C-alpha cells in the first residue's frame, strides 16, 4: 500500500480524483519547513506544490520513492539529491489554459496603456480634455506588424505563438544563450533581444536561466519594447528591471510573480507607481478550468508511477527551454 502525503493541498482548490491503487491518503493545507520530515514519516509518495524537498528531507525519509510536484516548476526540489537516492520526480505539464491568456492580458494592458488611461479617467483629466478623447504620450502601440520574441518554447509558449499570429505579429523563438548551434526554427538569443517589440519569457527556472534577463539584456532591447515574464520570478533581475524602467531603457514590463514569494518584507517593484509596470501575484495559472485539468493530470502521474510506467519525469535540465 502506498502512503501518500500532500504537503500543501490549499494550492489545488478543486476536487482530486482518488487513485485507483491501494493507498493511504494524508493531506495538510500547508506545511512549514520544520514540519516536512515528521509529516512525511513512512511516506512513499510526497505531493508538493511549493514545499521544498531537500537532501536532508530525503535522508530522513528513506521510504520516499516519488516526489509528485503539484505544479510545473520544480525549482524547490533538490533534483541532484533525488537522483542520487533513486527518487523519481514528476511534474504536471500542459494543464494551464490561462497562462497564455494572462500573457496577452499583460501585453495588451501595457501596449494600450490601460493603467495610465484608467488613472486619467479616474482623476477627471478626460473631463477637462479639449476634444472628445484624451490622448496621452506616448501613443498606444499596435501589436499588428510588431515582433514577439519567445524565450522558452514549451506548450505554453507555442500557444502564445499561435495567439500572436492571430494578432498578425511576427514571432521569433530564441535559441539558448551561448548555444554553439542554432536549431531549426530558432534564432540566436541576441537577435531576439534586439528585434523584439514584445519579449516573453516562458522557460523553466534553472541554474542556466536564473537572472537570464538582466541589465545587459535589457540594454540590448528596443527602447519601445516591453518585457512579459509569466515564468518564475528569478529569471528576471528585478533590480536591473526597475532601473531600466526608470531610465526608459525599455517601454514597460508585466510580471506574474517575483523572485521571493510572497514578498512579505516588501519589494522595490511594489514600492513604485509606474504606469508601464504591472505585477500580478503569480496567478496566471489560476482558473477553475485549468485546475480541473491539473487535478486529473496530477493523479495520472501517481497512477503511472505505481504501475511501473512513470510519466512526466523531470531532470536537472528541461529540454523544452
């Protein structure tokens, strides 16, 4: 019988199908770091959305055979330690209907300057305009005919690509920075930075991608370009981004999350009121429809592992980046 412990069930706010194999199911709304080992005692399967699984945890719970990540990102899992101890790690993929929608919500809000125009209406500026409309500087920009650059080319990025084509945008897919060869259908990383009017990051967070977009990359972008990150916060150097926005190095940015979440001690990007900056609290994935797909896929991962045919296993490096 499998002993399954879900460490942070609060993150999945829909009903979960019951696994068909013999099991004991234990779940906790949330788990702190000092509670992990005790709660995983004798567990064979751990389910975690954001609770870290460390080498120390694995040493203390030798019964553990599977870490089922209740998310796509797995940067909170010590992958090297799991590999050394023959613990399988799997994640949930291709489930979020709304991440690409959120990407374009941010793109459109920034390109159409919705925050600035909303504030202008709320402040009464429209009522004082000389004509029927109120035009702010700079003019809102069209998506049609502009270039969207993608960093990361998994399922979500491919959906963003299809949506961009619907807006009559040209799409460039970046090769990994510093790659010796360029794969078919991709272009050099530096060219994507230089030519994109909208740069979208949808790659996993890893040692390779942490701080991938920093001051040099921002300086290489067009001055009228915007950056949208609906991947992990650590991919973007937030200090460098704030400096770039203040200096006008780029035209705007939309982020769904930050490097440290939640930002309990504040954050420089949250302490400014810039009309060309939108930060949302890591909710691009959130919708009932997305979570219903997610719930089935999470349990499918458990079923596949127990039947000896594990799926969606993750490695130290994700080839979809």
